């Protein structure tokens, strides 16, 4: 990164953080004033139109106003000023700048890098992809540090930390605290989230925890173990008391569908302090993989409708990783917008695609981003014109089989290749049934066009 850009980022960092604190003291009056001030210095009509859009959303859109109100009133302004500065400037504005420059050099710019520094966990959740690991299996701290440093050098300032259970990793917060200008979204089962760890978040004020929950107490304890639900609630209460924004994470299965399609669950999560949340489909990609846990195609389709219906009507922002794919142009894996590096250093296209050709211990981040494996994935994205079918693992599974065969990618753990061998017929049938459910929704709700495809012929590819 050249010196001029560093100076711009440093100055912007200070100005924006102080501006956020200023606005937070009387945001309802000061946001419109700032927009009007910006108009006086607007250089052209294009900027005027952007300001009009910003004003419409920030000042007149009820759903956005509800979230803004919470951002300025429910959380500590010293903490949120740092988070929003990083998100808006480094993960937003400057990411666009880096991406434009990287494109000239044929370097992808991941929006986020997913890291699993450990696969160890203190829980044994049903169907989880984490198996039995030891401390010796952890990614060395100096390698984690290097990944983040190389990521920031190409413009990635958003890191999603996964596991296993991230807080089992001893050096995690030491590393996070050294990278104040990046955002760290940490997915956690919440059982190890105590006052001491939350106090350490304040050193850099750049941690946004995401707490896993399966619905209510019955669903959560059934999959995660007795007493886990109460520990998650305690962690939520501690975060709310500390004024730290956090999210939730739900794994949608065939069996918790009814529990997680109730609007009151999401209102309750907002009341507990959650600002946003993710829902992921259960994927049969672990050591104890079980396709029968996957939501049915009908459930998946209806859940997408449900999230789109409640979003904007509640003071929380729920996201559906699969059904929201149309808003990001389909699959974002393989370095297009994100990738995953596991505890062994193996570089995977996404958290669910457990195949690799490179190890970050042996190559630079730029080198692994431009592997033949990742290039082939990016070349074929989107994998279907119906962007509600974004995934090469379960929506068009023959594509994953083709790419693995062509590039020689190897499974990264025992059982990882089940999705292209043991479960191939099950997933092919699942993909056919998904098209029956999701193609009509793509046409009717998203005004999408679909060409006729010979699914039977594609399924014949092994």
C-alpha cells in the first residue's frame, strides 16, 4: 500500500469516527443537516442524485430509520463509532478503490476472508462439520497474522472468524486487537463468552460477535446440548449491558423450520440486543454428515419468502445466505468476494466447500487467490441463471464434481468428498426438486428469465 493512500485512510478514519460521535448526540437533526451541507459542496448532478438516494433511505424509509435509531440509541457510541467507521470507510469506500486497482493486476479483492484458526470446539453439535481436533492442529498465530496483513494490503478489512469454536483459540483476541482498522465478525456458540472476553473487545472496538442459536430452548439444546440455550441468553445479556452490537446465526434444518419461521423469534432477538443475523442451510459436509437434516426444497423456498416478508418490518436485519444470493449476483466463493482458510492452512472456496489445491503456509494470499481451482470457479459463476440457485454443492452439484475433476482439488478432511461421491445421487435429486420450487419464484418475484436446461444430462456427469 503506497504512502498517499495510507495517509488518506488515516485522515478519513479520524474524521469519520469523530463525525459519527457528533451525529450520535442528536442524530435525527444532524443527519439531515449533514446531507444538506454535502449538497452545498456537491461537484455534479451525479453526486446530487446519490445524496437524494441517501436522504430517502436514511430519513424517509421506515425500516432504515428503525435500524438507525437502534444504532444510535441501543449501543455504546464509542464502540459503534469504531465499527461503523471501519465498515463504511475501510470495508466500503476504500474497498471499492482497492478493487478497481486490483482488477488492473488481475488480483481478486475478497470482501471478506473467512478464517478457522482452530477446529477445536467445546460442544458436539449434531451434524456439525467440525470433528475431533487437537491443539496441535491449530493454525499458528504467526500465519493468521500474515493472512490478515496480506489481506489488508490488497484491501480486505473484513474478517469472519469461524471454527470449531473461535474462543478456544488462545491468541485470537491478541491478533484482533492489533488490527484496529479491520472488522472481525466472530461466529461463536457463546458458551465461552464471558465478562473478561467482552472487556477485551473494547481494546480495539472492532469485534462483532455472532451467536449461534437454533430457535428456542428445545431446538437449541436438542442440537447443541442441554444448557447451551441458557448460556447463549446470558451472553446476549452481557453484550447488551456492555452496549456492543452483535448478530445471531441460525442453521436451518428440516426439523427446526417451524421454530424459526415465527416473526416473534426475530422480534425477541432484537429485544435481546441483536442488530442483524444470518441463516445458513444445513449442509452435509462434515464427519457426521447427514443429508436428512437438510431443509426440504419447499421449506427453503418458503423460508426465503418469510425473510423477505419480515425484513423491513422489524428492528433487526435478518439475512438468508442462500435466498439472498440474487442481491450479490449469486455465488461469491472462490475469491470472487470471499474464501475460507481452515486450521491446516488449506485454502477452500467457501466454508462449505471442503476441497483445496493450495496451502497458505506455502504460498502468498495473492497466489492462492489465482489458483486454477479458484479461477475455474470464478469463470463459471454464476452457476445458474436463477440466482436463487447459487450453490455448486447442492443446487448444481454436477458442477462441483466437474471442477474438482478438472483441477485435481483434494478433500480437506475425511468425509469431505461425500458430497461428490456418497451423496451424489441424493444431491442430484435435491437439485431437480429445488428447480421445481425456486424457478417459479425467480420468474414471479424477481422477474428473472430461465432457459430450458437438460438437468438429466448434467446429472450424468460424474
